[in-house]
C-alpha cells in the first residue's frame, strides 16, 4: 500500500503499527480499542499530509493546561500540547526519511533559538541548581524543535486550510468562554471585575496573550482568502470575538497588546470594510450580555489610579512594581553572569527581604537577571531574526496571500512582545507555534514564484 510521502509494505507494516498502538493503549488507557483506532487513523493521516499534524498541535496548545493529562515523563508534566507536538515530530521524521528530505533548514531564527538554549545552559553553572533549571531548558528546547518541525512540515500550499482550522478552533473556544461561567478565575470579592475568563490556560493573562498572538495571524489569512465564502464567515466571527474575549479576560496587558494590533488589522481590512463594519454592528449589542461594563470601567481605572486597586484589597500593581525593583537590583548585582535559569524567585525573595517570592512579571527583566548579558544578546539576536524574517516575508513572499499572512504574523508578534513587559512568557508554547507558521511563509521567499502555486494568489497583487 503506497501513500504519498511514506511507503508501507503491504499490510504488514500497518498490522505492526496497529499492534504497537493497541499495546500502548492497553497499558495506559482502559478504552484500548477505541483509543488505538483513533491513534492509528491520526498517525496515518499525519504521515500522509504532515500539515494536518501541525493543525493537531494547535488544537493541543489551545486546550492546554498544566497537568491536564495527569502524568509525567522524565520529570516533565505531559499536556495536550506536548503530546500533540511529539506526534507531529514523529510524523514529520518518518515522512522526511522516507522522502529523503532534509530535516532542518538552518535559518537565523533557529540559530537565535539555539543561542538562547546555549546561554540558558551556561547560566546553570552560575546558579549551581541544575534541578531548578532542567524543566525550563527542556521546555524551551522542545519548543525550538517544534518550531523547526512546523517550518519544515507545513505546506505553504495548504496554509489557507490550516488557518481556517485555527479560526474554527479559536471561534469555538471564545464562544465557550464568553457563554460559560465554568472557566472563570474567581477571587473572593464583592467586585465583579475579579471574575476573569481564562480559556484553557488557568490564567486570564495567558488566555489574552494566546488571542493577541494568534488572532491577527488568522484574521490576515482570512482577509486574503478571497475566493472562499467560508473564510468570509470566519473572518467576521473572529473580528467579533477577538476584542470581546480579550476584554472579558480583564487583562490589562492583553488590552494593551490588542490595542497595538488594531491599527494594523484595520489597514489589512481596508478593502473589506463591510466585514469590519458588520463585526462592529454585531459586537456592540453583545457587550452588555458578555461583559459587565461597570466592572470593566473599574478594572481599567486601576491603570490610571493604582490606589483604586489598593482600596479594593488587592496588590497586583504594587506586586509588579516590587518585582521590577527586585529584577533591576539583581541585574545591577549580576550584570554579566546572571543568577541562573529558574532562580529569580529565590533571589527576589532574598533581595526584597521575603516580601516577594514570585517570578518577575517581565520577560526581559527575567532574562537579564537570570542569564546575564549573554542572555540579553542571544535573545536580542533571536527577536531580531524573527522581526527580519517577518519583514522579509511581508514584502518578498511570492503571493499576495502569503504576504498578507506575514503581516498578520508581525502584528501578533509585536502585540505579544508588548505584553511580555508585564508577563513572563519564555516558554509560552503558542508563541513558538506562530513563529514556526511564520517561517513557513518566510521560506517561500527563497523559492521561485511559480513554485508556490496559483491557488494562494500567485498572480501579482499590490
């Protein structure tokens, strides 16, 4: 039996494969036969069309939360995103070997990610606590591999299908969160603004970050997917749900990140203002039903007057201020070498006389404090490589569709980079996923225009 991308000799290979899956299912899952059937079908489909395995990775990330699967491997908690990533890696590895395709395309982004891992490993020697650093380094290393797999496995010709799948996933999750109160993070308070939608991440800020980095990419794709009625419907739906969901998260960082993306999205939608207008007309009447407007005003008034939050008995802003001070002090004392990966909470507690024990709510401060000046250079190189790749793809990709997707990618990256000023997102999986998708587009800039195909708009557009 011959499949595109992999050869299975008769039914022998399929029988062996089915037996292995059934055996594993019998060990780990009581519903072995059903699990085995789904596993075999998913594996075969992933081997046949590797882009489908990348879609499954997004589904895993979108539904991810620590401990969701409930077991560990090599000291690492297994989650849906990790399991789907391993599945995608396996599919692409087998597919590449059978087709004789290179596994890796060395690019500046990959070089930057390798540099980051190198400085993380180097900082362990400074801290003397490898047990504290192991999970962080292993997580970033796995996400780096995932970025590489996505870039190599996803087919630019199938990008529109991948983006539509992502749109459906986002729409389903956002509707569920808007309509259901079961996924709220609720603090004991009489103030409604403390009820915050958190998606599947158990943290409202990370739910907002997920939306800020993915929605601009998806919206840009749907804008350029001009020949599909389905894409038009999905475009309106995402344009409605993106702002509603970010606002419902009550994430102040999320609001700032989304605000950064809005002008760029409006520019991309300039030829389709009727869809944007329809989204606004539908969204405005929905506001009172999904969002407490009084609570919203109270929540964001704390940005203008921090004493409001103190009067309510909460200390989120003051805590962030103390963490920032602790981080700056650590940078001054350990500018060159840093304190070691994963050591911020320990040192911050010491620096602030036990007043603060959490990690810094600032990715950039955390990097410098823990990894020293070498970490700053490696991250600056990696961030610069992502920005350059996005710029190159946005203006040099061979089709109008791919150039537009790249512009949405840049918007999402810019939004989440702004949010990183108040959140620690070093190992936030969806960022690496979006980087990989963006690199798929960037890789087309190295090909002849006619090598990408006409389905995605290979004709010259301005």
